[in-house]
C-alpha cells in the first residue's frame, strides 16, 4: 500500500539521536523519529522513595509532558488543570517500567534517576520515542556516575527500545505517524530489549478484532524496527555498554 509519507510498510521513519542536547542534566538527548521530537533528560539524585529506603537498592522513574503547541492545535498544560492528564500519567509509568526492566537496581545503590520526557513536536509514537531516547539519557547519566568512581560497570542488563505497529486498511505497518495511528484498525506498541525479549506490549483492536496471523506480522515488523532503533542507540553512546 502507499503510505501517507511515502514509506514502505516495513520502513522506519528517519531516526536521529543527539546527545548532550541540554547543558545541565547528567544525561540529555534529543530524539527525532520523523517529525516527532522529544527531549529526554536524566537527573541523578541521592536517596530513594520511602518504600525503597534501607533496601540498598535504587530507583528509576520518569515524567512525561507535551508542550502546548507540539500538535496542530494548542493543548492545555497539565499545571493549568491542576492535575496530571490520564494520558501523561499512563505514558510516564510505561517509560519508567521499561527503563527499570533493564536496570540493576541493587548495583545502582540508594539513588534515584528521573527521566524527564518532553515532547516538543508530536507526529505519532511519542511514548516509543520517549523510551528509546530515555534509555540513552539514562546511559549517559550512569556513565557520569561511573566516571566519578561510583561503580566500575554500568548497572544495566541490556538495551531497551520501543516502536509502534498497526493494521491500516488491513495492512501491517511499522512505525506509525499520526495520520496512520489515528486511522489504524489495530494499534500496537512493542517494548523490547536487545536480545529480542518482550518487555511490554500495548495493543488493541481500535476498529475491529485482529487475528494471530496479523499479530505475528506486526511482531515481525516490530523486531525489525527495534533492531534499527537499538543500532541508533549504539551509534550514539559508542562503547559505553
């Protein structure tokens, strides 16, 4: 099928990860997936949440927000509503879970790393970009701790990245842009590590049920996309891992 932006069904949007994008955080990147752009900043703080105190174990968490004009129309800031939007809350929990899945909390020690994911331009796949870019920001922050002698080896078990797939006009597509995502019959987000293991799946039949054959087709596309995203991560961080 002919896609909205001219890509082939199995083709990713161009991915660019720029490290040290912001001056002050321990780890910072700008990740661009097509027209979706997300700033991911990692902050290291001594201490952990109350439920982790005295455990000797650390914590990785995330916060997510979208600038008011990241989309075609202006969205209200969460602060103006005096509460976090349900969508932002759900996404930041997802990002935190994904990053914790590959982090050795015991080796991290009693310190907290917060990944702030701020969408400055949205064209679909913002949660996937936040996970993929957030991981690179996490690596950069941990490497600063290593340089300070906190530990000799980064407390990470592997890479993690995320990509969207969907059924659009009965065709499986990889890495949906907004137009495709908003019209998808089936919508999936795949979060996986560099060994091909599944960390989390988010999927639903938006307009109709889907078959196992269709699920397998989307999974195959996701494996390809995750491989390309992890290659981009490795190109950005070099041999830090």
